[in-house]
C-alpha cells in the first residue's frame, strides 16, 4: 500500500514522533510554582486556594484544547453489496481445537468485526449449536500483527513459486524411497480436505495421514471399538436426560462439544421435569460448580465407583467385591434414580483410561440409553486422534522411517516437546500454520495459512450435518488455505473455491450450492443402525477387576484445559488472556491449583499485598528428568492430595501478547495421560513469589442475599421460596424499600428496556464477556492494571462459594459478629462446597445513585429507562463510580489506544480493524459502562420506523443475550405486555440485586434452584 503523506503544523514537529504522542510537551512547573514553603502549610488562605485551583484547571484545559484527529478513507469505487454504515452478515463455519460452530460473521465496510451463533442452524437442525468464548474471540485473531505474512524457507522469506517447486521436488524424491511421507494434523472434519488428501496419496503412494489431538478423546474411541466394533464418538442428548451422572467430564467446560450447555440448560427449568445432576470430580470445574450434588474424589477411585454402579444395575446381579468404598449412600441413591429413569439417564466419563469408558458404555447399555440420550448413529467427527497411532508415528521417527513430515495447523513442538530433538532425522519438514510458533524454527519450509475468516472450506462435524465456510475478507497477507496448498502440490492448478463448488454440486443434497452457502449448513438424512453391544468386554473387566491399592499419601497431578484458553491455539489473543477463569477469577496466567489443607501441610501460601492484589508461592514440579516451575493457587473445593495444572500457556514463540505468560503443562504430559500418580515431586522455591491478576478477591457472600437460592422441593411447594420480600424497619413498621422514596415518580415513554438473568441457567462460561468486548470496543489493560483493579470489562461474572458458617450457627454457638463475618468469608469444606455464578453489569437503575452525583450531567436517565453516558461531557471526577453500589463503572486511567504501554492487538493499525464503528472508542479520563448496546436498540427502532411498525419482541439484539447459549439472559421491552421480558418480570423467582437500596434496577435476577430431591443432607 502506498505510504500516506504526512503534514505538519510546524517544521519543529517534523520527525518528532515522541512530541506528538505526549499529552504535555514539558512537565508542568509545579515544583517552581510551589517553591514557597509558605504555600505548603495548613494555613493556606482563600486567595492561595483559588490560585492553586486556577492553575490546575488551566493546565487541564490547555492539555485537552485540541481534539483527537480521526482519519477516514472514502470509497472511490463503492462495492455493490456494501452500504456505508450498514452491517452485512455472512453464514460461515468455525472449527478450531476440535470445536465446531455454525456462525454468522458481522462485517462493516468489508471488515469482519464480530461473530455470533447462526440461530437458524440452532432452530432447524437436530444439533443445537453453541459458541464458546474462543469462538467469539476468534475475530480478533484475524487482525493479529504476529501472523505469518509470507512463506518461509529456513526462516527466510521466499515466494510461493519457489517454495512449491522445492517442496514438490523433495516429495517426488522421497516418494521413490522406502521412507514415509507423513501428513500430521489435528482431526480434519472437512470432506473436501479428505478428498484432496486422497488425490495427494495417489501421487505420493507412501503418504500416511496421522491425526493428533493435543487433548485427545482416544479412550472413548477405543472403548467404542471394543464394545461396538467401530471407532467413533457418539453425540450426547443432555436435553433428553432426567438424571446425569458425570465422572470427571467437564461437559459445560471443554469436554467434547460446545453444544452441551444449551441442551443441558433446556432441562434446568425448575419444575417436575427438571433434571438431576451428580458430578464426581477431583478438581473444581465449571460443570461441578453447576451440579446439584458434587462429590470430590481421587482420580483413581473412578473405576471403583463405576464398577459398583455396574454391578448394582447388572441383570446378573454379579456383585463386585469393593472394599473401602466411600460415598456408598450417594452411589446407592444414584443407582436407584438411574433405574427409575431408564432411557432418560446419562452416565459419562472424562477419563483417559479405556477401561473406565467401557464400563460407562456397559452402564448406559443396561439403562437402555443408546438411541435415546446417546446417539451412536449421528456420530461426532470432532475427535479422530488415537494415542496408539500417534505413538507408532513417534516410533517411526525414532527409527528413521519418516522421510518427509508435513505438519498441518499443529504446534507439535509445543504439544510434544520430546519430539524436538528427533526432527533432525527427517529430510523434509514443512509446516502449514497461520503464525510462527515453537515448531516453525525447526522447519525447512513454513507455509502461511489463511485465517478461517479469509478462507473457503467445509465441515462434516456430525453425521447429519454438512457446513460451508466462506471468506468475509480478502487475505490480509500472502497466505493460502491448507487445501489450496495440497491441490498445488498434487498437481492441480484450479482454485480451491472451484474444487469445493464442484465437490458439493456432485453431492446429492436437498439444498443447492447457493442455498447451502446462504444458510451456512445442510442437514441430511442418515442411516440408523442398531449396534450390538459386546457384553463380554465389560464382563472381562469385571472378572479381572483388581482395585488399585489406595494410600492416603498418594498424590495426583491432573492436567486439564479451561474454556477460555483450550490447547493454546489462540493464546496470543488478549481478549482471552484477560478473560477471568470462571472458577479462580485469575487472568493472564495458569497455575498449580491445590486444596487449602494440602497447601498448609506443604507450607504453601497465597496472600494479599497492600493494594489488595494476590501473591503466591512458586513450586518446582519434577517428573523424571523433566521439570517446570509453577505458581500455586489455593483452590477451595478441590480434593486433598490432588493438584491441577491447565494447558494452553507457557508459549515462548507466540507473539507479543502470549510469549512468557504461564507455564507449559505439555512438558509434563507424560505418556499422554491426563492424570499422573506418585511419579512426580513438588518443592517450594524459596525466596520467589508470583503476582496473580484476579478480578475477584472475595470468596463468599458473607451471609448476604446477593444470590438467592432454594431447592426444587421448596420451590414446588412455594414458587417464592428463597425470594421472600425484603422489608425495612421504619416509623410505620416494616415496609418495602419502594415505600421509602425521596425520588420523583418516573414513567417510561414508548419503551422500557429491561433484562432478566436466570441464575439456574447461567454457567459462568464467560462467552457473554467476550461478545461484549467485540461489540463495544472494550479495551484490554494487561496484567499490571488488572492487579490494580482497573480491568475494563463492562460485564463481570461474580463467583461465590458457600460457607459452613451461617448466622443461625453463630447465634447457636455464641460467636460474635466480627468473628462470624471472618468465618463467613472462609469457603466451605471440599465435601460441602457449592458454587454460584452471577453476571453483573450496569443495572440501569431508575433511581440511579450515579446520576445524582455527576457535576456535569455526563450520566443521565433516558425516557426509555436506560442510564446513559455522554462521553464528551465526562470530566472524570469518578463520583459516579464511588456512588455505584454495584461497582460496574469503569474509568479510563490511560489512553489505551495509540499507547505503547498497552500494545495489544487492538492498538496497532491492523488491530484497529476489529473496532465497531458504531461505538465510540473512549479516551483517557472518561467513565464508561454497559450501555445495553444502545447502538443496536437505535438501529432496531429506526428499522421499525422505516417499515412503519412497532419493534417486535426479541428483535433487539444485544451482545450478552445473543452470546448466552443457555438462554439465561432475556432482554426486551417491559411495556409490551406480551413480551417475554414482561412475563419474566412478574415471575415469582424474580428479584432485584441489593433491593434494600431501592435503586429500582432495570436488570433483575431469578432465584437459583438446585434439584436436591432425594439427596439426604447426611449423604
């Protein structure tokens, strides 16, 4: 692109970039002005005070007398499909890290700026869809300036022609030898990609395709091969399950599929049809936090519990002798409920041991769950990697049997560090990737892969679903699709687009190519088979069952992935780095989680420093010759003697955002097992402490009714259970807060925008937080600012642990108020701990405390019930932030844009392409907060006005509601008596947050209901 001319107001400014970026060209002469010591005493006169005030005011005014320059580039030839100021939406497909979603891509003036779920796909198909936080953040990765810009040969830039010629020449030579050409890739769900690989294999007949999934589900695949004679992963219908029993399967987090949340939540409406959820786990997971009954167990106890359930349910009544069985009463209760709900129950496991998965299959077979809650015909194609096959590939590399290695979209040296020293044995090493990473420097050639938003593609994620991926922007760099690269090396000169179009025209679908392209997907009929279960496999395990000898000193290390970072593919994405972990609320880090009692035994601590930030000890984890250092985070609710460490961090060649953040858990991913037992040691590193960046440092509600809870039994007896009306003491007696009112009565005009949040459906996943970032240009501030409680999230999700201390217990034991509240802040023991999540944004109070204290009326109330911010009027007094009881206002302490100290993706010229032009980018000294996506409200109102009709219920699209896959958030016009929000407002579970303050919020919550029917308190 031709460099733009620059103009300067003065010859002194030319070439003086530092001057142009400074707010003050010289330091203010404060020291000189205050040189007289008489000015610093406490007896300052009125005249001196006015002098100080006048000086500071004049300095502030002079510093901001010039408005920021906004550059705009006009269209010379306007594209036909683009109308300036109007968004275009394109149906496409997201597939990364074994996660699939049918999406709508929002573009403005040819720039993709956000993605959202394809609602038509969710309504029409048998699969319910769903996006996680990584999918919503993926649009920012498109504008990552660290992406590869051209092909590399030995880390030097070359042309595509040179790379193609040399690779093809080498492949031809190696194909004539006995050595293999290996195409190493994560699971491929693209039918056209697989077809191209077939052509590639015909040209190079010694080609072998090896699938490697860094966090594999190989155990499920192998178990189904043993039980049904076929390698596959079924789909799970949580929406049809009345009883769910999960063993270490974090299905609301990162286990198998992003669609589970929507299906699971459809059965969490309080009533006689509400599902019951038991969770057996060693770490405190997102799924365990949302369960009705959570049971902390050691990882090696899982098979013991599964064997007990299997023997209880078995028709042969073959009892398995199990000694030292904990939680027997709970297990007996589970067996009874499973028997009562045959065909409407579901038992799952996250174990990486095929034996465990076989017993799970046997239990589900006994319960008649196949073809009902488990669909083994509409299979999931998201995971194909089998550990045994990958180990065979490693053996081939060791034995010098691999002549060429083509690595597609994998950072194999990061995932499998032991392969680092073995690549020298391979003659040709080629990597296809979008960014340089830890693997790239070991490669002979590196091919830049186009981002999925720049690429054509397709997907067959489930047997019944085919989906199309279409580009929404031309490639920003000199990159290609993987398929285009393979076509070229296979000798085809046609474009991948033409190949894809021909491929689908030859498929006998009900939809035409154009219709599939428009909709983004096609659902097909598929053959339904009745698989025969091999009961012999389960009987053999039962017969040969030899329980592992447990010792109270056994120590386990559990490796896991969390919903925000996954395998680390998007670790250079600052939105994901600053997204708090749903449970720990830590950002910009991974860490070794440990139970409080275990930590005390080992002398490990977390502590708060003077500004409230959290620090912690550091330990050395040693496993054989491998070792890593990791900070310690003390996690309530985690099983004693179990340690946890998540994948996705510890990158060294990721880019400016992720490099050096956290530690690499793959370094100790020994033998591809997610659970390590007694084969490691941890030692405290003396004299070293780690700084955590947490967005929440309080653990419990300390006896306050911030989140109101009840049980299903109590709710069925009384729908207002747990939501008793709040009363204040007054001279009139006990009255509701609304009766003690100093405000004038306020009535909305045409609309009254309200929001409802169902706490029984909110899982705390954080997808809404990322969607809000994308829609409203929320800045990323970095770890240091988060430590100072200066995070800028408009929407936060508070996490509260239960406490063993209550007011009734304190009164019974004669514990004083101060001591009681101290004890209330301590989370409950691991056996009793329960967790609740509560999204909190600006409550848009109709009697807003913030509006009264703003001296310049920068925050005002609209006639539609919205608390509005006028950015160019705000002078940054922060009175409103101090007066807000919900603490949801965010202050711009710095100019986060065009600031080298906050050099994240959105701050360079490329990163700014993600910004939503409908939302002002806020400047330093300005307060900001949730606006209820006012830009979308206004657009919808204008559309309705142009069409001469009223705004329809559900027509207004706000970021958090759209992103909430579980339907926990409902937004609408409360003046429309037929609207969903109007009905939600009248629901007996509805309450206002901090209702005793009578702020009359426009956001309200619904009581959290847990299904504890038949769960005895003593169990």
